[in-house]
C-alpha cells in the first residue's frame, strides 16, 4: 500500500516539475526500476505492489512520443539507449526469474507493446531479436499459468511482425546445440549487475562500453552468436550479409521455438488462448521463406500434432452416429468451436465430439490452404498417412454395417468440407489411388479401399448404398481432374466401346428417311429374345412418337442431330408409362434451366484441365482392345438396370450420380453416356442400352398390372404432395421406379440439348 502511495505522490511531483528532456526522463525511469533491486529486502512482494509497472509504462510512452516527434525511420536517443545498453536482455532475465513475483507478465507485456506500438523495424537489431528469441522459449512451457494471456499476445505480435517482413524469420531458426546449452545454464541476477546499471551516464546516449552493458553480458554468454555490426537498423539487403550463417539454411539441427511455443499453447484449456495460438501458426506457415518452411516440417512437431489430434478426436466419436446428424450439423468454423449442450435444442449424443472433430479438421484444411507450398505438401501427406490411412481406412473397411455407415458418412462430410487443393489431392489419392491406366476386370481390386467403396454403392443395406453414392456424387463435384479420370475417363480413352465401320451410302439414305443409322431393332436385340413382338416398340416407333419440333431446337437450323438425341431420350418411356404430362410443371423444359446452370459451372471447373473439344480420332484408337467400362460405371449400370425393383431413394441417388457424370464436358463422356446413335461394339453396354433394356422389361410388366396408368398418376401426385397418403398401392416400388425413369430420361435429354447448344454457340 505504501509503495502505491509513493507512486501516486511521484506522479504528482512529475506533473508539477518542469518536463525533463525525453532521454533524461527515460533513463530516470529505468534507474527507478534498477533501484528497486538494490534497495528492496522483500523479494516476495508481488510486482503490482511496486512502481515497476508504472515505470515500464512511462518508458514505453516516452519511446512512442520520441518516435512521433522524429522523421520516419529515424532512431532517437531513448531508443538508442534501450538498444545499446541491452535493456531488453536485462528485462528478459528479470522476467525469467519472475522477480518480484509477476515480473514475467510485466516483461511479456512490455515486449508486446514495444513491438506493437513502435513503427520502426526493431527485430533486425541483434539486441532485440536475441532477447525476443529467449523470451519465446519461456512461452508455453507450462499450461494454464497466470502468464498464458501475456504469452500468447507476445507470440502473436512476433508472428505479425514476421508476416510484415518474412525474411526476419531466419533470426528465429535456432541451433539445437545452442538451445541445449541454454537449458543447462541458469540466469543470475546479481546486485552488482544492477548497481552497474546505475553508473550509466545520463548526459548522452552514446554506445560507450559501460558497466551496465558489461553486466548484461552475463546473459550474452548464454547465447553466443557471430558478432554483427550494431547499427541501429539493417536494410534487407544488408541482412543477407550480417545475419548468422545458420540463418540461411534449415535442417534437422535447428529448432523453431516460435512454432513449438505456439503448439504448446494450442493445448491450453482456455479456448481463447488455443484459438490465438492457432492464428499465430496460421501466420507462420504462410511465410514464403524456404528455410522456415523446411524447419517447420522437419524440426517441429507441427505435422504430428495436427494429425494426432485429428486421430484422437475421431476416435472419441461414438461408434454409431445418425448419418443425417453428421450431414446436417451446422457449418463448422475452426475459430468458433464453442458449444453448449444445454442451450442446443437439436442436440444429439456425440454432437460435442463431432463438432470438435470437424472444427479441428477445418483448421487443418485452412492451415494447409494458407501454408507455403512445401509446408502444405508435407502437412497434407502427414494427414493422409497418419489419419486417413492409419485411422479412417480400417473403419471404412470393416464389416459391421453400423460402423460402415458411420465412417462413410464422416468421409462424405470430409469430402464436402475440404477446400485446400493440396489436402484434396491427398484425400482423392487415399480414396481412389493414383492409377491412371485402363481398368480390367482382373485388377479392379488393385486399390482395396476404392474397390470396397464402389462395392458399397451396391450394398445389401440401402442406407450404406445411398451414403456411399452421395459421397461419390460430392467427390465428382470437387475441382480435381484425377477424380473423373480415375473413375471413368481412363476406360474411355481408346473409344473401344465403338464398333467402327465407315459410313456407306445406304446408311446416309436411312438417315435422310428419318431412321437411325446402324440402330438395332429391339426385336433383333439378343437382350430381348424373351419378349414377344406385341410387347415391344421398335426404335423407329419411338422416334415417330417424338414431340413436335419446338422453337428451342428447330429441325432445319443445323441442329437436327441434337433434336433426334433429345427425342430418343424423351420417347424411351412408352406413353402408357408416362405420367408427367398429367401434372403441371413437370415437363422436359423444367430441366433445361438447371442443366444450363450446372453445365456452365462444370465447364468453369474443367477449363483448366485442357480437355479436347472433339473425340479422339478413331484411326488413333485401339479399337481391337477389349472394352471394360470400369468398376464404377459397371456398378452404376447394374443399379440402373434394377431401377424397377429398388427403393425410390436409391433410384434417386443412382440417377443423380449418372446425371452428374453426363454433365462433364468431355467428348468421350458425352459420346458414351448421351449419344444413342453410337454403334456399340459387341458385348458393350452404354447408359442408353441399359435404359432400353429396362424399358423392354417394363413393357412386359405393364401388361400384368391392372389400372396401371391411374395408379401411376396417383403415386406421382403423392410423391409431389398433391395427394394425401392413403391405402398402400400394389407394385409401389415398380411404379415409383417408372416415375424416376421418366424423369431421368427428361433430365438426360435436357443435358444433351444444353451441351450441344453450348458447344454450338461461339
């Protein structure tokens, strides 16, 4: 109490006394601090009961005032005094000893304010960055200490300064041998050292070799570096010469204590401290200095901490989570991971753990997104090896249906959430492998996880099938060329799904008569030998039943081909199996707007992949090689072939994935999935031929269902919510399948039209 009264009295005297020159005032306050250590006999009293905080604040105010009164970049005598007499070194030693108690907080606050409030560059000076280095080592040593808040503020201001001037990071890459020597030595505060500070002259700020400087050498001996000229500031050009040799390279013999201290503080039980530490790391990983990037990944535990925490949080999740909860949990932002179970009306078991996991994954994703390239690659590879492969893959490969469903739903959420290109690539390689050569039936198991996930698209559990298909659907929408190439394109490169024969005059005559050149009549198709002629419509009859020419695709404007393709899809489903024309707003035109928007978006993404504008010349293709559509399309075609016997939700998901594939602007995909006139090689299937087979089966089964059309219309109205639910209708699965089939054909027709229209528009 007495000391506080003395402080108040002192301020009153200062207010009445004539103002001293700034340098004298600055030295006066520093002497007042050193007097305490000479005169005090009670070193247990907290620092807040002394005048030290007030004197430190006054010193800061003087330095700021001095800078404001001078031209930009000019160093005043007070700053010279602070630098040349190594005041920061002395303060570091006092802070490390925490004498009096609480001094460490005061020192951290002084360093933070000094770096934050002074505009001129201080860190290039050896008498600033060396004590700053030492103070960094004291941060994060013990968690939940009273100094945590000051520690994180100090570390973040250092990070901010390095962000402004990235080259300075080289000063913070330290030799491990030096650090070990420092750990083995103790800083000593002696009364003689403090007394020597007293003998510093106050008349000038010249850097003479004073006893104070000699006293500070006690700390200098801890951390010998090659001597540098002690100019007040170095230009960036000079830094290349004056920095120590070890600053220019980084390797396993170096420490990056700034990173290590921040990593320790990310584990703080105080969420605010942990978030600030994460922000500091975000700044450091983005620095462009190669030496820092190398040291970051080779000499710190950054990669290990990121992946170990991911693994820990993933393993803390319940074994069974509702996929809908995983999908619908609110958008995750790593810096806002705050959650109160009591306040959450939509809480579910495991929500806290799920938010924590997704938040940390979001942080890893953002960190990799912001990081310097070599750092980003190293971190992403660590996530793949230490988390995706070691932790997630065993969960995805298990046989428990509940476990498969939960792990696939989490994988789906990760696919949706990832935004970093580098991490996305590692995720894609994890799911699909890196193979790019054409698949064969014998080697579809080369990447076991890919094989298992594709098999799960046709799982006995409809929930697992739907979730896996949804995961693939979102994967296909990610901006990475390898996804589509690995799943589909590598099997279409040679166009060996075609049976090539040069067009002859007879074919041209048939086309001019409105028939399909090279088309196979259903009655002659070996797939339909079990059907009687009375139950089938020929391809010619389907085309003759096509809708009238509309203004969107007139027959005489050079778009005859697309008109025929559109009609081929629109007329696939026979009239007696159609129900959309009975319900307003469900026509083919309703799909055009969506198809146009989606195709435009896909074109933007695929533009950088430099795909060809037209199919590869048949003369350059190996048409003799046997064709295999690949494991992914094989499973999709098999599911499509069972559309009349599968649940409605499964059918919606299968057709959704196929429509997404059809939207890609690659000529081989367009040809294989959207061109009914492709002359398929023997034994080959295409999307159109699969649908033709389904329609043939449908026409047989329609004959066996009484009142088929009224029932079909009722089911459609119920699905649209136009009719209330009522008694169960016979053949519900079949009727719902017919509706999905009709809508899918309209969607394919719209996609074909939009793709043709876009490619034909200059």
